[in-house]
């Protein structure tokens, strides 16, 4: 059976050369970065080379990059660390309603410490209105966190405009760019953000390596107390092999960015155009144009996402029904609900995410397999039966 993997937001295979770059650091170059001897310094030099590569991916300086274990850790360090560092200035955070759970739950943790959190609503495409951010700002707002792009529906936010508004109000700005980094060009200078999260496994690097960009002069309260690693901002022995892999993947992603977006968008648009044309009562979720080039997401009425995933998997097709952190949850997506989508329809979410190895034949295989699966599932759906009866009246 043909196997088509289109859940790359959840996991990507390693880019060419990444594993080879990592292997020596499991063996002969096993030294601890903090050791002063030759073996330790060999590892330290490699980590700094990787830091430089990750910095270049987002147009930062190496000193502005902190390595973490995941995008969730990077988000927590930004949200909690920056809020706690500014507590003497104020206690309010402004977030969008569609942030990743690692941002939203970090903010909930701060609420238990006495901080106040304002959630800014989004429109039907999950886009944040900069004007709504402006209205949410108060004199005691110390941090605004709005993601660069939403992995679940693909929408790219008007972040540069939001940053200008937040900065005018005296707040620092963090963005969760995990879904965007390596898939669209990112320039932290042009965006004007103070902090930006990214993760290597989203651009063909290994799991277990991520990073937080922190603009020079911005210092969070560390969340992990211990040694002097990462300039005292994130204690713990460095995961050298994973960091090396992330650096190599960042080099690969940066080199491929000029052509990647155009190639991916053609395949994505084939899905966006054809699935709704071939299956009735299917619509695109998220913004149709201001969208990640490798992401196509839909709402399929009268069918549950879990059932779609299982039946597609039996046909050799791997997809998602939401974010990687919530795909096993039976709850409706908070992103879709924030977009004004009702619970029943939100349960019918399906997300396709591509990589450079995805082919036109892969997309055609999906387009051929999808309609009969939905037809079969709808025949078993009481909601669809009721819909047909009401439509026939």
C-alpha cells in the first residue's frame, strides 16, 4: 500500500545531512560543553556553530539565541520569564485567543501568581485585529504574545503591525513562531519582536532541540535554576547532538526557503481547491491567502476528525485533526471555537501539512481516497441522516 505522510506539523523526517552531523556527538565527540579540556571545548565550538546557524535563520545574532528542549519550553521561558522579570512595572499580559496551549497555560500559571490576562478575540479566519490589541493594552501591560502563524488553520498574523502597537504602549512582545520558522522567511529585526520561539523538529531537525530568540538587553527570569549554561538563562547540561542537528537543519531550511514556499503552495492550493470541489459540505479553515505555504486545513461537516484520521490511515494516509499537542483530545479545538465555529463542525477538522519530499502524486492519491471515505462515514452519521431528511422537505 502506498504511504503518504501529511502530518509534518506533528513530526518531520530529518533533513539530508542532519543525522550524519549528529552522530559524532554520540561517540568520539561526547564532551560536556562546560568542560575546559579539549573534549569539552570541541563540543562547545560545535554548539556555537549551531547557534550561529539558528540565528541566521531568523536574522538574529548568536548571542540572542537560547537553546531549549522544545517549543513549549521556549514559550514558557518567554511568557513566564519575561512577565516575572517585569513584575515591578505591571502585571497584565495580552494574548490572542488562538495561542498554543504552552502559551495559554503558561499565562494561566501566572494568573495564579497574581497576574491578569486579557485574551484578544480573532475573526473567522483566526486573524488577530491589531486594533483589538490596541484596545486591550493598559498602562500595566508588560507583555503581548501573539503567534506568527497558526499551525492548525495556517493563518499568518499581521505581527509587525501588532508589534508597533504594543511597543507604543510600552509592552514587550513575544511571538510563537514554531509553525512558521523554516517554512516562511523570518526577520526578527523587521518584525521588531523582543522574543521569538522556534523548534527544530518543524524544519526537519531532531526532536528535543528548540530555541528562544531574545533581543539583546532583554532578560527573563530563568525557569530552571542550576548552573551557568546558556549564559545563565537556562540551566542544564546541553543536549549537544540535538543542538547540532537543529543547527544543520536550520542551514538546510535557510538555503531552501527561496523556492520552498512556491513549491509547497502549489501542492497546498491543489488540496484547498479540489477537496471542497469533490466533497460537498467541506470548507477551508483559516485565511485562504495569508497562509503557511505547506498547510491545508478543512472542516468536514457531519464527520468526526478521529474517524477520518483512522480511515485515512487505513488507506496509508497520515494527517492530523488539530495541533500536535491536542490531536488525541476529544475536545473541540479552542482555535476553531475562537473562530466562531460550532462544536459539532469543529469536531470535523482535518489538517494536511507538507514537506519538500511531498509530491504531486501524493496529493492526487489523497484527492482520490478522500471522497469515498467521507461518503462512507457520512452514511453512518445520524447528523448527516437528519440533514438529508431536512433538506428533502
